[in-house]
C-alpha cells in the first residue's frame, strides 16, 4: 500500500514530529497531563522514532507503525483544536486553522491506509 502525501503534508508531519520529539526530550509530562492522556509518552516516542528515520516522502511503515502514526495525528489534531480555541490573535488563529485543514487531510489518508491493510 502506498500513501501519497503532499509537500505541505510532509512539512506539517515533520513539524508535528519534531514538536513531539522536543517534548519527549524536555521535562516529563505533568501528572495532570499524564492522567488526562495516558498514551502521551508513547506518542512522544513515536515522533522521535519517525524523525530518526530521516522522514522523507518514501517512508515505509508497518501496520502497527501506521496505527501509531494515526494515533499521534489524532492527538495533534486535538491539541491544535485547543490552541485554536485559546488563541486571541486573529492571524495566529487563521494560521492554526490552515494547519488543521492540512492535518485533517493527512489524518484521513493515514486512517484510510490503516483500514486497507
């Protein structure tokens, strides 16, 4: 199964995974954050694992890895939606909404690929 992503989606995916990798290397999530999202640490490790593969447009993933990626994208979608709701800057909110649209398209592609495998 091949999953084709656009350059915008690749750039956003790289940014998302770099963000997760930075979070995994920084201080451990607070107890409140860990309680509200039990899989956070796993998703952070996923981001680092993908980045260490030199993320490219020809990334070969197994079924479990595709499902992990879908979970990570769902978590990022939730996080981005929260940021949009909390943002008071109209320009920043517009930029975040643009990222959300790209993220949703990417998530649809990954979810479809998971369903077909």
